[in-house]
C-alpha cells in the first residue's frame, strides 16, 4: 500500500528545517516521494498542518491496573499525536510479562519501557527502593532483558521518599546491574537524600537525568543560577538531561535560568499519569508549548521529542523521516489560542499560541484523526 502525505509543512528534526513538501510511505515505511505511484497512492491531506516524525514521550506511566499510578497508553499516546511512549519504571521484573500482555500488546501506541531496578516496580507502593532485598540481581535483569525486546534501560528513582534510609545505595546497585548488561539508567532526581553531588558521579555516558529542571532545593543550579560542578562534569561525560514534567518536577524559572547561561540539548517528556494529566501536565504537546513560552523555536522543541529522544533511547526506527524506517508521523498545528499554562511550582504563564495534535499515523496507518 502506498500513501502520499500532501499539503503539509514538513518539519524535519534531523536538519531543523521547515518547508512545504510531501512524505511518501510504502508498506508502512518511508520511501522517497519520487518512488510513489501517484496514480494509485492514497493521498492524506495534512490540511496545512505541520508534518513531523512521530513524537516520542520518553517518560510516562501507563501500567494501568498494575502500578499504583497509571493511565491509558493511547489516551496519552496516539490520541495526543504521540506514536511512541516509554513507561519509566512502572514495572520491575515481577510484573514484566503482564505488562506486555496488558499494555504493550493491546494499544495502537508503541510502548517501550525502562525496567525499575526494584522487582515490584511501582506495583506495591512508591517507596520501592527502601528495602535492598527488593532490588533485582544482575541475573534477574539479564533474564528480563532477554525476554522483553521493548526494554530500553533501567529506572532508578533517587528521592528521599523512595529510598528512605538507603541514600545512594540503590543507585550504586543499579550502576552494577546496568554495567553488567550495558544498558543506560534513567535517574529520577527530586528531594534529597541522596544529593546530586553523590548521584552525578555515578552516571555514565548515555544515562538520562529526568526531572532535570525541577524547582526544588538542591537541584542542578546553585543559588546564583550556576550549574553545580558535578552536573557539568556529568554532561561532559555524555549524561543527558530530560524534562520529565510530572506533578512536581518542572519549573519555568529553573529552565529559564538554564537557557540563559547554557546551550545544552535536552529531551522533553511528561511523566504523565492519571493524577497529573488535567493539571499541571496536560499532554506532551502542552509541555512542548511551555517551551515555546521560554522562546525555544518550534524546530528545536520538535527535535526534543523526535531526533533527540531517538538518540537518547538508542532507537533506529523512530523519530526520523529516514527512508526505510517505520512510517510514524505526527501532524499538528500551532493555533492562536489564549491559555494559562502552569508549571509544577504553580507559576502561570499566558500563551497566545498552542501546539495541538491533528493526526497520528503509526506504521503507515492513520490511527487517530482529530
């Protein structure tokens, strides 16, 4: 089957371009437009909207009826113009088979996952790293990664409420497991202990710090708005920053200060689940709109959920228009609409333009049309 997407403004994150153009798809994969037989191809009219590779939200919680937090994967995925989502540690090794059966295999949205370093994940409360007896062994992690191809790394939540009196020990254990499997760790940072000067030295190239721009004390910026030395050193080693908005983990002011002094690239994700979807998160595109409020360009904002996310997750097929890759496409508009958008600290910014989903194409098939 051949498809031709027309009447759109193609936004290619691989070279940060925006121009009128067409996209060709054959049998669910991207092909050069001149290979499409226009006499037989099905034409999809983008209606003047922006056409981008399928958006990736690399921090969500969608283990419904399994974890203590969770939301329907398609509700925050294809129904919001997001073709690939990554569940960030809702399940550990104990619930992984059920996660595949009930989540990965039952939704139009592609669901990948970071495996929680705790066997129970978030299925038995939110202090999963408080008891060292609950941590996966290297052998258990190896079995899990061999059994589940949709795993992209490990997840360790480094907040005082999660680790209790264990401090940095769960991350030290996660480091040993990750090194044995040669996979990255996504690190949640929040209220200490452990403190960032103890966390960052344990991180390696390819590890991801989510909630990087929270507004809590003891974050990546000091009282003068300068990045702490350990964070600078981690970035120099190839550690990556991710927004991970969440209920309490994104601050306009922190990112504003960061943007004013540093040009470090980062990824954008929501940390979305049932209790924060209405406010303050909304959706991935709502979170992206907040970046427009801080004067990031539309091209750069789209790159944070496509090409940058692709590289951070070590993916090949997603987040690109490269010929031969899976034809995931997000069609969206930037509409004139006044909205009050709040961050996790309660700061409200008024916007006159909002990014909204228009159509979602997954593997060459229209799965949602707004």
